[in-house]
C-alpha cells in the first residue's frame, strides 16, 4: 500500500513536516540557481560586456515558488533598466533551462544586505577599479561645511541625492551660478561622500579646461585610447566649469561621446557652469539638450543672513572667535562672492593677530574701510556702457539704442548688448527693455552673434575685452 509520508516520519525521527517542505523549497532554489548560471552564459554574448557587468551580473535569484522566480536587484535604477530591456529575455531563458514556464519578478535589495554581499564578491566579478582613485577631494569641502540657504537649497539637495545613490536619479546633475558661490565645493562634497563609503569607487573629477588640454595632448602623442579609458572607466564623472569648452569643436565632440557612453551605462554625471545650458551659445546644441535632461539647479548670490552664517561657519572651522555682530557687519559691507567674503575674514583675523587682540568691530570697520570702501567700484550704468561703445565706434548713443538696420550700427548695438550682459548679468527681458523694449530673443541673438565672432576674430575679442576692462576693472 502506498504511503504518502516518508518512513522517517512514521519512525518517529526528528524530521518534521516543516523540514520536509524546507528541503523541497531548497531544492527548487538550487535548481533555480543552476538554471540562472545557464542564463548568464547564454546572455553574456548578447549583452555588451560593460552593461553585463553593471546591470546583469549583480542580479541575485533568491526564491522560486509556484513558477515565480524572485530576483533581487541592487537599486531602483538597475531594476528599471533591466525591466525595460531584458526581463522578458531572462524569463524566456529561465523557462528553457527549467523546462517549465517561469515568471521573473524583480525586487530591490535591502541596502544593508546589498552592501554586505558586495563585500564578499570576488574581485574578478567587480566592475570597479581595484585601485583607489587618484583624485582626493579637498579636506575643507564637505556637505557638513556647506552653508545652506534659499539661494543654494536645490543644488545642495541634488548633490546629496547623487552622492547617496549615484546614477539613480538626477542624471545628469547640472549646477550653475556665478564664480565663487560653492559649485566646486559641492563637487568635492559629492566625491567625499562616495569615497567615504567606498574608497575604491571609480570616480573622476576634472575641470573642462584640464579635459581639453589632456585631450589635445593625447591626440598629439597618439594616446587617445588611454585618455578615453581614463574618463570613461568610472562610476561618477564630475566636470567643473564646462563653459570653458564652448567654441572648442573637437573637445565638445569628445565630451559628447563620453557623456553618451557614461549615461547609457547609468553612470552618474555632474557638471557645473557659470550659466545655464540654454545660455551656452557656443556649445553644440546636442550637448545643451543633454545637459538639460536631468536636474538643472542654480546657485545664486546668498542673502545677508546666509553670508553671515558662512562667515560664522568658517570661523568655527578655523577655531576663530567671531562675534555675530562682527560677522553681520562683514556680510553687509564686504561686496562680492563667497571667496571675497572669506578673504575679508582672513584679512580681519590677520589684523587682529598683528595687533594681538581679539577680532572686534573696530578692527572689522578699519579693515573694510582700508580694503573695500575706496576700492569698491559700482557696476557701470547702462548709459555708461552705451556711451563707451558709442565713443569707440564713433556711432551716437541714440543710434545704438535706436532702430536703424545699417550694418555698422547693428554691429555696435550687438556689442553693447554683449557688454551689458557680461557686466550686469541682467535678464534678457530687462536688457531688451533698456534697448527700447526689444524682444528678448533679439537680445540673445545679438549676444550669440558677438560671441561667435569673438571666437574667430582676435582683434574684435581684444577690443571688447578692453572696453569691459575700462568700464569695470573688477569684472
């Protein structure tokens, strides 16, 4: 007579019904894992090797029940990527390997478990470099030392998100704003946060100027492939001052292909500039559109309260006693960006040290009068700018501000638009109003035309730089 229960259960051994089903579940999981290895072997030749190591290799089958295979995925970005491109193929291959229909269900892996398992992965399986990155972020730059205010809140939030989960969202992250307001600080902070978690994480920090110079050198020395590997074999690509490659066609082409390569693999890209992508007129339109595809966040000139907080933070970091009233006085009376403001604090501390007494309001006032009162220049008024252009080109101010379409007058008008924008940084709408309520697009066209002409005409570039220098030496 057939007995549905094993003899061991009837004999009173220690094996229980729960143990039996556990054994059956274990057998199913073992069969799934064996089938999974077969899937990897079949899928390998069909998937680019970089994609395979980045997206397919980290997948982990964890259970198989009722024809459903549960596969753990390290992060939401990888989950969406695999689901869109390969989950149907994986399910089909698994069905072939197991000889029965299989449904694949992807689930994000708990962060702590993923981190623990990653530490046990053999070095040959890792898609990251085994060497520590050559770039080391500055000790003075971190998220903790970055003073947040209304002027930089969005940029900081984007940077933190990128550092906590590179490639998962805000890719690319494009941060823009005037010089000296903290863009480089955020790039270094991102790098620091990532390297604190994994000192061997493959990241590159490069200024656009450095990228251009190394690219040209690699072409001259026939080492372009080595250069490309240095920029592309990374998990995070940090590029500072991208505006410096505007007008450099070959360098832009290289950045375009590097950007596409990294972005297609889900690698994190962070760029900074002194202006938004739409204002990078000498930049290839393909690049500008890609820069705007993620999060574009600006950093503006901080308000007085934030400037005061920045001074107090710097003083605390350098263990300098700074009274709140003194910090507020410096914040209100020292013009310029954060670098200028921090430089003023350094001068005040030096004065106090020389006089061997605490940094007081008296010392702060004397320092401001000596270094910042007499030398501070107000930005030239619009009429001054037009007057300077009028004098240089011997065309009346009224004609420059008028509606004449004669070529010499239009040329002078465009130069006045360019200089006004460079010195004041006013919006196109405001500048259009200054020129007789002209449409903002005509102002943008004039600026772009002069920018392009300056790129090819050294004499014109020298003339305009001289005009700007005479009008506003501090620019």
